[in-house]
C-alpha cells in the first residue's frame, strides 16, 4: 500500500504505513529503505540516515 501512496504523491501516508510495518517487523530491511527514501524526499535527512544505517546493519 505504501508504494501506491508514493505513486499518488502521498508521502506522509506512505511513511505512516511503512512505520507500521517496521513496528510489526523491525528487521524488514526493504521497509526501512523505502521509508528512508520517503524521508529523503521530504527533506528529513536525519530520519533518512537513521533508516538507511539501520537497514545496513
């Protein structure tokens, strides 16, 4: 669903959905990377960095 939100330009809704996914499955790397990209698009570089670093580790 987050991917559809992104395609529709609804990045806040996408970030919210991805946060729920990460809450349920913290080790889901794909969700972290995608949420990091959303944060990057929103200009929230600090949050993006945290997600990217967590995805790599």
